C-alpha cells in the first residue's frame, strides 16, 4: 500500500486489523489532502490532514546596543523547555517589524536605532509557531569614538592648522559629524571628512595657547582632546642684529619697505628708555629715516636679543646703526 499527503509519499502494509499506520516527520503547519494507492488504483480519501502550529514559549531578552548597531534577541522553547530549532518570529520596535529565523532556540535580528534612549520591543511567533507575545527593553547608547589632537608651533604671522583625528574603537575613520575647536575665546565648527577635521587660523600675539577639540555627532560620543599652540614673535636676523618682531611690527616694516622711494636708502636709529635688560632682552625704539631726513615710520618696544651699550651710559642717547636698512 502506498499513500501520500500532498508533501511526500510513504509506503507500508496494514496490520492484522487492516489498519495502515504511518509516522510523519517534521512538516509545516497547514491542511493537506490524503491519497491512498492499492496496487495501481489511486483513492482520494476525501480527508484532510491538519497540522497545527507548534506551541512555544518566547522570552524576549534585555539587550544593549549603540546608535551604530543593535541586536534584538529572544529565546524560543517548547512546552517541555526544549529549545526549538525551526520556525520564525517577528520583532516589533519603534514602529517597524522585523522577522528572524529560530536557530537552536535563539532568534536575533541586527537593526539600527539612531536615537540614544531605552526602547521597548515585542516578539511574537510567526512561521510554524504559536504562543504568547513577549516584550523586553533595549538600552541604546551613543557609540564611543576617540579624538586625537597634537601640539603645534608657529609665529605671529604664519597661520597654524588645528587638526583633530576622529576614529572608531576598531581604528576605522569617521566620516560624519563635526568638531568644535575652541581657542583664544573663539569657537570654530569644522565637518569631519575621512576621520579628519582641520581649521587654519592666525594667532597674532606671541604666547602659548591651549585649544580643545570636541567631536559632535548624533551617533557617536567622545571625550574632548586638548593640545597647545606655541606662538612666537617673528625672529629676524641680519648680521649681528637679531630681533623678535610682533605681528604689527612685522607688518609695519613690510609696509615701510614697500612704500619707500627706491632711490632713498634708509637709516636705522635705536633709542631706549633704559639700559637695563631682562632675560637678555632690551626694549628699544626704532626709527626709519631716509638720507633726506624723511621719517618713514617707527617701531616701539621692539625686542632685541643682544645687549646694546648706550653712550655715556645714558639710555636717552641715540645709537646710529647703519645707513642701510637691516630688515
């Protein structure tokens, strides 16, 4: 005797009472028509075999995730506490529904939740399974990234580039969000591209500045990074004369050089208010005259590194340096 139930054939013989029995393996729930053949004769029994869904217990798990990636999980067991290894479930969270197969009693689904907060999600049986819905929570936090800055050095006329490098915990670069640079009372907002944010600025006062780089993103968070920028005056060396110029002094000298008459060389005079110097620096005044007596400009409080001996030890006396401009 041969039989079938839409999905697979089976063979066997009747027992002493004329009853034919067969055992089905794992099949999907549903309604199946039964056919029986004896020899070459096929009989439709007019009967329907109804396979019910498997009754299970679903336990949604408390989960943790980040704004980059989160995984929902649920344990699926039968009434005897044995883990189920077939069927599927549905996860419902934040207005969306996701399906996941049950493998070795576990159903899990990787999703992205962009807001850092606590979500409630539900899990209910789907394909081949039946049972009660289970719910739990997932706590989503911003993913951690690292911001790195470096010390820099420049002078009062040369721009400096503030630079921040932003990387994930796995070392990969970030390509979204922006960095806030804070320095000298000002804030600069720079977008991150290929893990780098850069800002070119000029600091016109000679001193040591500290700057902070803070990364801002909806998906990531980080600790700010702080470094320093050392800004020096412009060092000008002409022969035995060495000067440290501020930004305004440097600009004034450049202006004088560019605007003087090309046939008029410049005389350079120094005058100090004191012959006392501190830390090998002596504040002096510089005047630029042409041979014809025209005053082209002056610099005040210029710092010269070498000591200048004043005539008769009188700081108010003039010192004539040369008839040639030394800058």
